[in-house]
C-alpha cells in the first residue's frame, strides 16, 4: 500500500455533516488522503497547511461565500478547485469559474460523475507539468507518481518537502525568489517568515544531496532565493 503522504490530497470544504459523510464514504478508498474544513476561513488555513492537490468546495459556507474563498486561494495558488453546490443557475456557475474554479458540479450528483470529474482535473494538472519525470545526475523526481529516487533508492519526503521540491523541479534552471517560494508553498501570510523556507530547504537537502553542506542540486542565490539544477547545467 502506498504511504498516505504520497497519495493525492483532497480538501473537502462543506458545512453539511451529511455531505461530509457522503464524500468521505465515497472517496475513502485508499486512493486519496482526505482533509476537511467546515467554513471558508478554515478552508483557507487548511489550503496552506495541507497543500491539497484538489479542493472540493461548497459555495454556501456559513462565514463567507465560496466564490470569495476561490478568489483568496487564487491570490497565491493554482490548486485545482471543483465546486460542489446546490446553486445550479448559470450565473452562479459563471461567477465561480470566473473566480478561478476548474469545474462545477451541481448537487445532488452521482458518485461516478464526481470521481470522473476528480480524475479529469488531476489528469489536467499533471499534464501542465513541463516534464513528467525530472532526471539529473543521480536524482529522479517522478511527478505523476510522486516518487523521489536518489542513487536508485526511494526517498520519503514530508508533504511540504515534496511540494517544495516539485516547485523547484518544475522551474529547474530558474532562480526562484524567497517570496515567490513562500507565497506558493505556504501562502501570503508567510512572506515575513523566511526561516520557514530555510529550515525546509535544509531538511530537503539532507535527504537528496550527497553532501548537504555542499549542495549539488539545490543551489543558493545569496540574498535572492534558490535554483534547481537543470539538465542544461550538465
């Protein structure tokens, strides 16, 4: 069985207990790692804390409108969002899509259709990656399978370490500033906390570098940010 940290993470945002139970029963099949938020503010916090691969979002939340949640998330993240809502008017769908939702499913909906929408969104997200498998020297990062191989041995990363490595890999050869990385991985609330990034870079280097004190793959651009080695550097 794959470890939960390597499963696609789904954040379910809905305040109805019956819907929460239905979605957990439907999706708790060993294919996904499930997380829950019952209102908009909790959803925003969970989006930062859990780094979901997809968000299932109800629009009728008790503290804020779901469209506003989408707009707030789109300020710093492109995580796929599927709206699950009782609102089925065209205007509501247009507002959600214009705000940045990737798909819209009206309640009630069928299990087969929901799973098909999830597979489709995740598939499109994977296809956006410039290279499905990143290989340079003795490091291999398999993006579709969320696997990291160093010198032929699989390395287990925390969800945050993996998301950080994925971001660097998908921009290999390009310098990413501290603020760009902090905003993308942790959200705008962490822009004044660069130590969070330094600690995670250090932990990541210890797992993938031969000598973490002399990094080969993740180099530091002093005062600017970090740069992932690309195949063009060989």
